[in-house]
């Protein structure tokens, strides 16, 4: 069962334009949904831009499928990907983009 996504989802700082880095990490390490904050099951969903889908690396944390659909409905530029599992990848010191990414390891869609 998934919760209804509130105005500001769990891992976002405000609206859907800014992520809260501490909560993003909490979602990764505790396997909780970035929208509602509840434990994840399977499948796991990610939302991101076409570029994130293309490189299979998302900045937004993992989500329940229902929560992902709710968030995707708020942004025209987001695509949805489902997976059975993912890797949480922290940036290397030399990386220009210092944000961690989530990389699905067995995409379902």
C-alpha cells in the first residue's frame, strides 16, 4: 500500500525542483520511498528526465510505483522506469556533478 504524495514529497526540499541530500541518502540506505517515506517493495520506480533515463542514472530517490506515477503527473519532462533493484552511487571527487545517483540494475520498463 502506498500513501498519497503530499505537496512536498519526503526527499524533496521544496516543490519538485530541489532534493534534500540527507533524505535522498536516507531513502537509499533504508530502502524507503522518496515520496511517502514508507518501506519499498518491488517493483521499485524512478522518475527522471530523458537524459537520466538514457544514462540509467537518476538523481531522484527510489519510489513506489503509485507514488512515482503521482509525481510524474506533476512534471511533463519526467519519464518513469521500473526495476527490481538498484545501486546507490556516490560521486567521485573528480566528478563535476556532486549529487549521488541511483542506477537500476535490472530494468523492467
